[in-house]
């Protein structure tokens, strides 16, 4: 069972190397998806509790149960971890995540259809540290537009947060995903997925296989040459992630 205590969250934050630029670059794709998902979840909570003016980087527990505080010993240890970190909004979210865990321990009720607000952000921190905030959110390897509450409320949910799935989304170059479809296997449940990566002028076509990894494929090249017995359609990163996670769940238990 996952430990969601305030102390457990504190230890996750303590283990982060906030200056690991190489790790941030290697996980640029997944970090961007995780930041977008945090912004979406934060927008949901801000709208539910009338906290739109505090969005996006805020202490959500403060708007639910102001009396709930982080245990003093954890609060003191957290400030040691945060010493020297920037920007200020990063410190706010770390304090908010630990306090959120304290709120969960207190079993305070909130709308059951709202997701854990901080888990995507903590995962993002664990995959390469923090961010810089200007007109865009700079993740040291990826930049995303901040948007506003309304635009993030309408964003597509990214719910596949398993580390192995996130790892499978990280690769260098510009990536386009495709789902292999037919009459029995629509876009929502494809026969398989492939991706085309273009990195430094070179093109790499890869399929996510039963070996649970990306391997070279000739499918796209052969399709372009007219060997089109199996059709395909372009899909989003989020759709690709859902397929990868589903495949891992189906096949990993048989290994």
C-alpha cells in the first residue's frame, strides 16, 4: 500500500536532486505531460473552491480546511529542503503537497470526483527537479504555455502516471504517434502503436512491442510504398500512453 502520509511526501521531496539538468532533459516529454496534468488538476480544485485568483501554484489545503497544518517536525524539515530553491511558487507547491498529505491523514471530506492535485507535480520533480516561470513554464528541456484556468479546465486528462509508462514516452527528437487500426480495432483500442522520431535530421520508426519496449519497425515505410493492408491514424501522446500502460498491465503479469 502506498504511504500518503506527510512524512512520506517529505521524504520523496528530500530524495530529489533539484539540480540534475541531465535527468530533466532525458525526461523532458514526460515532465511536460505531468506539468500539464498538474495545471489541469489545479484548475479543477481552484474552480471547485473559488480559488481562481490563487491558481496555478498554490496551497490547495488552505482553501479546504485552513485549520489543518503540516506537523511541526515535518514543516521544519521541509524548510531545510527548500532552502535555496527557486522560484517561490515551487516552494509553495512543495509546502502545499506536504500539507495536502496531512489533510488526507485527517480524513477531511472533499468532492470525490476531484483527483489528487499534487501527485503529477511531485512525479515531475522526481524526474528532473523544478522549473523556471516566465511567460512560459520552462522545464529545462521543454517549455509549455501556462494558459489560464479556463484553458486548463478543458485540457485532456493525462491519467497514466506509472513510471514505466512515463519512461516509454521519453525519447529525443520530434515524435509523432500512430495507432494501427482496422474494423475490429478502432482508435480507442488499436492493434498496436508506432512512432516516428526525427532527431538531428535522421528518422527513426519504432513500434511498441510485446517486449514492452520500442523496437525498429518497417511498417510506416512499407505503408508509404503502398503496402497498406493495415491502416493507421495519428494519435496524441496521451492516447499513446494509455495504450502503453494497458499493454504493460496485460503482459507484465505473464512474465
